């Protein structure tokens, strides 16, 4: 394809799912679109929504998508229980209508909407983004210069995994509290997002809470973990973190639930990964989910749950049932973050702590959120 087949156009928003490609406005646009996941496309919003109406841009900011906005996003499929599901069509051409499938700017054909979110935002395909590599024009795709996948993980610092029974169970909040707590004890903490759909928000939050190095499956050229074998991708991310920084521990969040299409089950059944996992923190919304989690970890993963967290631990009723009936420690990440970190610390081997730091170091002081939560509970108890 000759240069005169391309055109240069400004765009309004560049989604974070394309961040690996370092795309800037104006972009070079080709009318030929490669209909495969990971390729970067340009679309125009055909409508405007008042919910699920934003896109995370490459600078980390979330911005409202207006009708007529020109958006740069990444082709990919998604199988979300509490969001939009979709796929990449076999053929894509300018003028076709696709949809925005997630906040990270994943673009595909919506196959299943969600009643709480309304229809997926329709977009018109304008073309594909072209970039110059070795003085030649080529289609932009997030697989270029991506992290190498690893089928073997020979060594790693101890891993702390944060998984859940479903989406929106408080996994990221728990991961951030753990990262913050371990960092406060003097540990060098790495953080990873191993499964999910392209979105940089979670690892950026963990970085803001003290992680010295962060990485995600998107760094391995994957827009969403429903379309590829996730285990070598996860091992590549963990290997990268071990090689990048001198870390003491890695906190790894797994998007979606361990029952689902995102590959969490594959990671938790991998014996090599299991050998490096020292603590399993699991988030659940209700007691049925907590019960299923305990049974699944015991019977399928042959691993103990270090602590249960999430909305199921919002009050004493859930925490008492989990502790007394399931025999698992339960701590709310928002209200009992220090206790949750203590459980993780107790599960880590002594080798995770630098010589100058004792594993029994004093607990970090409660965060301001914990203090406010305790005060609120006291007001309720006193009838305030």
C-alpha cells in the first residue's frame, strides 16, 4: 500500500489500551483494517451515553465520549458477566458499526449487553492506525515490542494473589491495601494485573499505593485475556517484574472471577505458579460465594485461603460465619486493612523480608479510611 493511500487526521481521544504503541494525535490512517485482536483502529462515536460513558485515555484520565468524538482504540473480544461481551468480526471495513466494549477502549462487535448499563456505545469504523517501523509503514498493534511469554517460570519472589468470585468484588481495593501495608513495612513490592480487559486504572492505583514496579497482561500484547492461553502471559509478566526491579514480593490481582472465561482458573491450577504463591486473598460479595470459594480452593486448587474479603465482610454477620463455619479468616479491606495485611505478612516466608526488617515488625498505623469506618460503626452502635 502506497503512502498516498493514507491520510493524516486529528483525533479526540486515545484509549489507554493502545498506550503500548505510543500513539499521538494527529494519526496516520489507512482504509485497510486488519480484523484481529490487538490491532489499533480509529472510530467515531455515533451516540452519547449517560452511564458507562467514559474511556480511560493514554494519560490515565477518564473522559466522557461525546457523539462525534473520534477515538483510537484496540480491537478485542470480551466475555463479561457484569459488562459488555463481544467479539472481533472476521472482516472490518470503514463505515462498519462496532461498539466500545470497556472503559479501556476495547473495540468489537457487542454480542451481549447488560441491563444495568444499557446498550453498548456504537461507533463507526474510520480506518486503522499506521506507524513507521524501520522506515516502513505498518499497522499499529499492541503486540509489537510486547513482553515475551514464558512457558516456564524458574524463579520468582513470593507471590500474593488477589482473586474473587466475580467482577466488582473489591479485588483492587484489597490489592491496594496489601501493597500499601507491605510497603509500609519496608518491603519492595511489585504489582501485576494478570487477567481482565485492557484498563490501566488498577495497576496505576497499586503504583500510587506504593508498588515500585507494575505490569499488566496488556504489556504482553493482550487486549483481553479471553482470547489467548493466559498462563504463559502471566508467567511473562511475573518474570518481567522479577527482572526489572529488586523486589521482595509481588501482589498479583486477577480480574473477573476464578469461575469464568478470563483464565483465572488456569493460573490457579498451574503447579509451577502455585509453588511461588504464598498467600491467597479472595474477595466475595455474599456467603454463597464465600462458601464456594473455600470449597473450590480446598478441593480444586489444593490451597488454603489466607483471608476472605470483599462486601461479604462488610459487617460482623458475614465475618463471623466465614470464621466459624468455613474456618477462614475474614477481614474487610476498607475497615480492617491492617489486620488483612497482618495475615498476608504471617503467610510470607522469612526470606521475603530483608535482613534489616523483621517479619514481626509493628503493624502499620490504621489508614484514615479505616479510622473513619470505625468511627461510623461506633456511631451506629451508639445510635447516633
